C-alpha cells in the first residue's frame, strides 16, 4: 500500500498527535534504557506514554482520521460484547486517503517495533523490560484488533446498505413495470 500522491492531510494536528505519542513511548523506552538507571522511571513513563497513545488513537484519531470507533462492554452474563460505530457511507467515502494511510501504517508499524523490542529483551534475558514491552504491545494490539474488527463491521454495513438499495430499486422497477401493464 503506497501513500496516496498529491493529497494533503485533512487533519494535520490530529495526525501529528497520532504519531507523537507512538514515537514518544518508543523513543523514551529506547533512550531511557541507555541513559536512565531506574527501571521504575522507565516503566512508569513508558507505560504512561503508551496509555496516552492508546487513548488518543481509540478516542480521537480513530474517529477523525478513519471515521471508526470501538469499545468493549461486559454484558449481564459476564460475556464480552464488542461495539462498533462508523460514519455513514457518504462520509466514509469522503475520508482523506492520506490521513487513513498514516493511521493504519503507524498503527501496525508501532506493534511491529514493540515485537522487535520484545525479542531483543528476550534475547538479552531482561524480563523486567519484557514486561514493559508486553504492556505496550498489548495496548497497541488492542487498538489494532478493535479498529480492524470495526473496519470489517463497517464494510459489512456498507455491503448490506448497497444490497438493500439495489433490492429496493429492483423491487420498485418491477412494481412500476406491472403498474404500466
């Protein structure tokens, strides 16, 4: 998937903060391992930045950049229910391709980097740092799973709407043909 040519970002500030918190947690984690001796500080600040990223993606940039929103509820039976919202078909068609491209690529790329950092911690037998990476990776994966399921649900809604519209048109065409006869 290549970046759409010639189109500017529709929401540059949202794009900036979408990338900022991802980069902040990754850069702090990498540089703090070199410059800071306190694991507690590394743990708290890195997880805090990853949590900010999770919140920004889930509640702000996901809604504005790709028109999707998700959440998870526990029902009375104790079962997990995923809830999805998306913009209507017309609004989804108007979404900026560059914003969408940035959203999805950074979402997946961040998880890949956390996996690589986890492998690095595993190879170096650093269980404490593996814990930090595990928490950050879990937050990234939660957003990936939520938005991927939401996108699939949105596509199903669009297909159902299209099918319903076509069926309605065919039905009205048939009715008008019989009324003319």
